[in-house]
C-alpha cells in the first residue's frame, strides 16, 4: 500500500513498504518526495480541482481507482520527485 502525507516543509511524501514474507525474501521500503511545484501538475494530470488541498486530491485519485497510475507516474518520474530506497536481505 502507498501512504501519502505532507512533510514539515510542505512537500508531498509517498511511502511504501514490503516486509519479508512467503513471496519476498527481503524487506523493501521506498519514499517519493514531491516538491510543491509539482502539485498543479498532479491536479491537471488527473483532472481534479486546482484549489483543493493536495492530500484531498491524492485521496480522490485513489478513490477513483487511479492509484496505480499515480504510482507509475512517480516511479517513471513523470511526476518529478526524489526517490529514496532501502532493502534488507
């Protein structure tokens, strides 16, 4: 599951974790940090209100079933972001 929150400096932070289980032999965590300058791009890309708080926009994207599209855009850096990853074997 992908979690979203705002950092203390107003950036959008997405976090995802996979824990060691029968499918995976490792723990994996990644974080995408998105600057505020990208917020209008996210709203436009998904056709959502330009005045709504960004976390509300993210919730609407997920509620509409387009969360995977958002995740893919972050992974492909179509929505500019800083990526941090961690893997433990």
